[in-house]
């Protein structure tokens, strides 16, 4: 065996071992959550008719329009519409397991409008929303809260009790709060259906436009704080 052949064989052996080591390191890094290829962030909207899209086509409903707006920003998200027309905060509690079966990463809680329309006790709505947030956080889900305002014809005392419950819950659980889901749309005839309660397609567009900065900011915060493994 010549010297040249001997060194050549040595180089082949060293290079093979280096290559194997590189492959091992790459495989180990790929197994770490921070280096895995992430799937879309799944955002569920747990809500009532305002989420369900009462009176509008499915692709005109709030979750569909919010997903479209986020995808125009190249956000990798999937919106899950868990809105049920007529639902109350108590109904939201009852539907939690059903919603969690979809394994959302984030839940936007949009409930309380029907409690207010029925002049239900604000303390009961607060307890229900407290239960919802507590259970979602215990399941490892990030929670965002959308607030609602009581009808003003119920009087200032009722309005103060109801309106304030969202801020109290947001502070208690340290969750982001969007103060009023129908901001810019409520009591605007051109943006609502004939019932004066549910947004028409133009109204939905305004709701999405108003809430979008809140959503994108909290999506950025979520991405910065959570290391998620790749979805299958």
C-alpha cells in the first residue's frame, strides 16, 4: 500500500464519520420543537350568532373573513367557527369539550350578547366566562377575550355591572381583551341587518377591520412565546 493510498483511505474514513455526525446533529435538531416545521395556528371562535354568521353566507361570516384578512398578510392560520346562534355564556361552557376536540391553539371567546339581551344576571355571565377561561387555560389553550356592551335601555346600573365583567376577567386571568366586539358597527343602520343587531356583510368587514390589529399583535406575541411541534 502506497503512502498516497493510505492517506486516501484515512480521509475517506474521517469524511464518512463527519458526514454521519452531521446527519445525527440534523436529526436531533429536527426533533426539537423550536426547529420543527410548524403547521397553521388553529384559532377557534367560541361565540354566538355574531361568530356563526347569522343572516350572511358562510364565507361572509366573521371567522371566514378574519381568516381571509390574515392570509392576505401571509399568516399561516386556520379559523374554526364554533359560533352557535342564540348561545349564551352557559351554552359556551357546555360546548367546551366539543370545541377542544378540534385541538385549537388559540380560542377567541365571543360570548355574552345573548345574556345581555335577555337581561340575565351579569354575575352569572361572569361566572360562566370565568369557567370557560379557566378550563381553556388548564387545557393549554391560549385565550383571547372579546367584550360586549349591554343595551343602554336597561339602565346605567345594569350596564355598569355587565360591561365591567370583561375587564375584570381579563385582569384576573391575564388574557388579552378586545373591549367591544361590535365596535364601529353597533347602532349603524347601514352596517346591520334589518333586525338592527346582526352585522350585514359590510358590517362584518368593519368588525374584521377594527379587530385585526388586536389579532395580529396577539398572534405575534403567541409566536414569540410558544414553541410548537410540527403537526402531522
